[in-house]
């Protein structure tokens, strides 16, 4: 039994002393002691110190906290007021009757009002009497928009014939408060801190505004630079386009000098063959033919053009560069075309028989001669030529602006000749028989009779043959 009592004494006495020691450790704030501050001070690392216990005979119960205190308020940019304070009229976290709830790292504690030096509701900042600064959303005005301080005050009331005082309620809304404290010194300190905050915010706003101004100026410079770049790009493109047009015009003139001028012949369908009933059997039957768009030489190829490409002039009638070249065979013409294509980078060929007749008849119209019914107006032929060729383009053109498709010189076309080909001709872009012994010539010449200058008349020669009335004109396909 003695042993048991000794062991109990050894173990229980230290436990009791430890509990007393823990209970005696408090965190002093403004020399006051209250349980709520223990957890708060533990959280913020304040060192716990032993409580100085008064002699037992002098131990008394802690005095109850006063139900009212004087609170100083700075509000409305310069106004000051003092209230008898018993707490705010709300029970929200930031502004309650007993104090303000503060939470950090998951630990919450209610800080009594008497532990605050000052509060800045506008910024949610405060300073405690233990020197600790806190910042919390719960201390901002918006968290307790309806919070007020209320107090009853007396004022003089002078009704007729009486003198006296009248009691009335006075209220101060949190929304009007800029600094609040439990002493005037705290109000002044809060005002000083608030002024620093305002200055810093003003500087921040100034820097931000300067940043905006600089950003706007930089954006304006970038926009101006981009505008200048676009203007320069537009100018460059315009200059390049102008150069391209000049180069194209130079190339066109070079090509015209070498290959001649061309007329766009819009495609269409027409009735090909002797629609007048005066031709030979190989101009029948009349049949519908359709041709695609193509470019046809405005004039017959001249001696000057041939000279420029081939380096010699084969013509019998050597009267000048503007006279049609003649005395060339179909095979000679193919050699000329090959060199012309190589020289210009274009693609030239002879017209098909269907293309030639479509263009000669001004786009498939029922014209007996190329340009109308008067052979003398449009053609150099036996009765008008004086036994020789004439400069191209000196007779009236047809409806497409093309000259000399009737008369001056006969014109080679691409097709092989076939006397019965019209009876089985394809409708779309016919190209003549696939083989033969002779090539087709069209249009009549300086030595031909009028009927041979008709738009539908067909003649044929061997490809190697050529004489002083055989010439040609070209088609350009691109």
C-alpha cells in the first residue's frame, strides 16, 4: 500500500503541476488576461509567459469587462466624433458586438474591441495593441454593409414656454468611417497610416496611368508604323504592278512586232458551209459547228514579220514589210510557227477550217464575203489587185475588225483536206480528217476570181507546195 501511494505521488504530482503550469501560461495583450487570446497568440508565435499569481488570500475573480467604452471615429474626410461604444448593431464576422473574428491558417479567434489600436474599414486593415498588424476581408466595409454604432444623446428642447432637454438616437454608419479607435491617439496613428496608403495608392495610380499613357503612345507609334508599312507595301505593290503593266505592254509590242496584232473571237455555234447555194459540192452539207474562244491575227502575216523570225524574205512581191508574205508552203509555215513560239514563249498555230470560217463570217453570220456582200469593199482580187499583193489592212475589215480574210493572199489552215468531211464532221471544234495528202487553203487571193474569195470556198494544195499567192494568218491560244 505504501508502495502504491509512493508511485501515485511520483506520477500524479508532476501531471498536476504540468496542468497548473499550462493553465498559468497566458499571452498578455495590453497587460490584460483573457482566454480568447491564448489560441490567437499561439497562432502568431507570441511567446507564452508564466502568469504572476497573486497570493491566494488576495485572489479575486476577474472584474467584468465594462459594457461601454469611448470610441473615436474619423469620418467623411476630416470629421471626428466620439461615441459611447457597446458594440456594433450587427453580428457579422468583421463587426460584431464583442469584437472581430479573425482567421489564419484555418485557426479562428475573436479579437475583443479593446485589443485594437485602430481599424481602417476602407482597406480591411488594423493594428492590435500587441503590435501585430492584420489584414482581413472581414474588416472591409462591404463585409458588413449595415453595421452601425448607436448612441442616445440629449439636446436642448425649447418648446414655447418651457426649457429642457430631449433625448435622441445618434447613429454612425460603418460606410462613413475612415478610422476608428478606442482612443484619440489610435485615431491619429490610423489617419497617418491611411495617408501613407493613399499616397502609395496615388503613386501606384500615377504609375499605372503613366503606364497606360506610355502603352497608348506605344500603341499609337505601332499603329503609325503599321500604317506607314501598309502605305509602303501598297506603294510597292502599285509600283510592281506598274512595272508589270509596262513590261506586259513592252512584251505586247514586241510580240505584235514579231507576230502581229490579234483579235479575240468569242466562241459560238453557226451553220458552216454553203448557205447561199452557189458553192461546190465539198462545201456541203451545211452543218452546225460550235467553236471555243480564240485569238486570231488581225492581219495576214507580213514579210517584215517573217524576216524578223526566219531571217530571210521568201516573197515574190517584195514591195515592203507591210505586204503579206507569200510563196510559203504549209511546211514552211510550221517551221516559222515553231521558231515564233520559241522566241516569244507564246503558243501560235494555224486556225482550223471551222475557226477560220467562223471568224471570216464575223462570228458565224451569213456573210458571202468576209465583211458583207460587196467583194470590192473587202478584197484585193483579180479585178482590183492590179496583178500584185497590197499592204495588209488597206481594205475594209469584217464585223470583228479583221482584215483581208477575202482576197490579197490565200491562207493556209491547219486541216487535212477531205471532200466529204462535212458529212461526218463533229459538232464541237472540228479539226478536219486525221490524215490526208493535201492541206486546206481559204479566202482567195490577188489573182483569184470573186467567187473564190467567198467565206465558204475551199481550196487545197500539197503541204510542200507554195507559190506567189499563198500566205497565212495565225491563231494565238494563250
